[in-house]
């Protein structure tokens, strides 16, 4: 997560960030709970090719829970009516101009992903137990336009998360450990 100093060096302020939300879907599979993630389609304008949680920008005065649920339904077919919202993790300001609010929600184990190919190239499920193991989380230095920054990184079976998405998984692991 980037602080106000990092945002200022990128010419941003907290007030200027666009409100957005992601659903952190915990799928309650019979074999064990999983975290559902997507790989952004190559044609999308923001973070194409990245592995992320389903989500997007809030519309007008839309509540951020509504944003997360709407985007998850549009991107991977998670029916909003079948998600049991558990709560929020800390918001994440980004150097690309968003303030991302993670919304944690439980999805029934019979859910079958139906990705929208305009937005999603692939869907992944990572075992929740692996994601919650804090020893599986790393910090790496990444070069950005405004200088190097240390960011979170997480990897499972060739699925690599970094930056904000990895930070959200780390935050979930830290909360679960309390």
C-alpha cells in the first residue's frame, strides 16, 4: 500500500483518487475454501494481463459493496444475491489513481465461473489455507516511473500476484491471524 508521500511523488493526493472496490471472493468448496482471482483481458485499459480480484470503479454515488458485487457478477458471473458479505479490509491507494476498497464475501461452493471474455482471460482459485499462511508472502522492490518501491508479492502454482492484489491477500492473512 502506498502512503501519501508516494502518492505525492506521483503527483496524486488521496482526495484525487477514484473510488473503486474489489470483491475478495472466498469460495466455500467441499475440498476446502479458495480465493477466486482473475487475469485481466489483454484489451482492458487498466492492468491488462494482471491477476486481480474482480472489481472496478464506483458509478456515481454507488456504495462500494455494490460496486464490488456488480463487478464480480459482470466479470465472472458471481450472482450478487449469492454472496454473503463478511466485511472490509483496509482501502489501498494506488499510484495509478485509484483508492481500492476490498470487500470480503463468501460464495457458495457450487459456484461455476462464467468469465466475460471482454474483461477476463482466465479465472484462478488459490487454496485459502495457503493464502492465509503468512510465510508465503514476500516483499520485492519494483521500479516505477517515480522511483523504486517495495511492494507485496505472492505466488501459488505459477499464479503470481504483486502490488495491490498481493497486499490485499497479505492483509487478509494478517486479519485471519489475529
